[in-house]
């Protein structure tokens, strides 16, 4: 009998509970305690991020971004349709109209060549999503944004420790958001971060994150009392969460090395099927690095994908599909302008993600590869 291979398994590096204990004993377990500061420092130094603010999720960081760019009812935000609901929902909450763009043919990322034609007087921002941690074509996106005076927000939820032409993802747009949800490379259960690369947003971001108050400036001793100065909410995580996260960050290199090892095993084991045109494996653009967030396949059609997922399931292997096209979602289909987005629909129908986690064993990787190879050579 085979043991079952799950899709995801959160990895603990060893120091998580010790750091949580230290955080508890510090007697300051609310937000912005010692471990939050350590996480901010680590991430700002390692990735050249101007300012980091931990949040309780990437969803929250996206909501902060939507507040910071001061969206008004009816403003338009351009983004890919092949993404997680939060990318879009955060801006819809502010009354924005979402203008969805198709994916590239070769990757699920936004097709930068289709963005400019969608810009109107009302366009305020472009949101890019670095799918599977692989960079979008940021030079093209930034050039369009600069020409039309638009903000760029990177949804870098999957993109920790990944680069575009040597620049860390999350350091390029005006704002960027990360996720530390347990399905990502670096985790804290739930958790996220807003990165601010444009100075103009820093002061207000601190206020919005602290319920619309200037409490952060007060704690730094810059003002002698704090009060209500803007809109905001409670976006900051408890220091206990940051303690967990810090243990992960200290082991970032080890985690990334292991994940890249697994990714390359899949790549080597499955590239022959790709070269025979039986199934597509990920293509990494020359300007992008691979942070081994996920390994996916793109099947011929939805029937083939369902059959492959079933075949894997019969062998106790849990592979899963991913996003459904947001422009066709029950919530947004009536609001979408009707343009067809065929590459997005294709990824929604045909993409399948393989089991991927630090503790995936050598023989388990082999079993996944063998099951897929048998499926295509039946
Ligand atoms: C995971 C993910 C999110 C949401 O992250 P949370 O931390 O769970 O809110 C948003 N966007 C993308 C692209 C993601 O992969």
C-alpha cells in the first residue's frame, strides 16, 4: 500500500515555538513588538524594500494598498483575471471597477502588451501578480505606468525571494504585498506584509494600519499624544505571529534550497513529456528567476486534466487545479465588459499543481513523476 501524498504540508524549521515563548515572556504580544521589528529589518535589508509592514494577511495588505492610492468610486484598476479573489476584491471594496487582462500564452502572468489599450481617464492603477513566484514583465509595466501616471501594485503573495533582472520582486512597484499563509514558501499560518517603495505612502500606511491613528509615530516618541487622524483599520499582526515568522526567515536559505531541489527533480523528470508535446511544464522567462513556489503542468484540455487528477488520486497523490477566471465568476461576470480572455480560461481549465512541500521525500517525488509518465504513455 502506498502512503498518501498530500498537496501541501506546512514546514516548521524548529525555532518557531521557542520564539513564540520568548515573545510571550517579553510581555508585549500585541503588534509591533520585538519579533515584528526583527522581521521588518530582515526583509528590508535582504530585499532592498524601502519600508515593510507586517499585516495579518496578504488580503489585508492589498486592502491597505487600495486605501493608500485613494481610490474613488468608479476609478478603474487593471489586473489579470487569472488570480486569487483578494487581488480584485480589495479594490472592489473601495468602489473600483476592475478591468481584467488576459494571461500570456507562455505563463499565467498578465500580458503586458494588452494593458495600454485598456487605459482610460479613470484608470488609477495596474496590479500585477507574479504567478508561481515568476516575474511579470516589469520593465514594460513600469514604462506604461510612468507614461500614464498610474500606480503599480505587485501582488507578490507567491514571490518571496524571487527576482526580475536582478531586482527583488516586491521592490519594483510603488507598493507590493506578500503572503505568509501556510501554503506559501515562508509561513506564519495566516500572515502577510505590505511593502512601500514610494516614500509618499510611508507615513499614511502606518496610520491606516493602526486604526487611522498616529500611534506608530507616538511609540517612536515623535509626538506626545496620539489620536484619530485618518481612516484605517487594524491590519497589524500579534507579535506571536511575527515570532513564528522570524524563525522561518532565519531559515529562508535552507527552505529555498530544498524547494528548488524538489522543483528541479520534477522538471528533470517531466521535461521529456513536454518535449513530446504531451503536457506543458512551466517556462521561466529569461528576465525571471524561479523561487520554487509551485510546480504546475498545463494539460491539453479540462477532460484530460480531470483524468490526470483522478489517476493521481487513485495512487493516493493529491494534485489540485487553481484559479477560476475572475471575469467569469458569479460575482463579477455581469460587471465585466465582455472581452474574451482565452489564455486565462485555458489556465483555469488546464493547469494542475503537483504536491509541493519541504518534506516531500525523494521516493514520493519519483512516485508522482512515474504516475504522470504512466498516464501519458498509456
Ligand atoms: C495566497 C495569495 C493571496 C492571499 O494571501 P492571504 O495571505 O491568504 O490573504 C493573494 N494573492 C495571491 C496571488 C495569492 O497567491
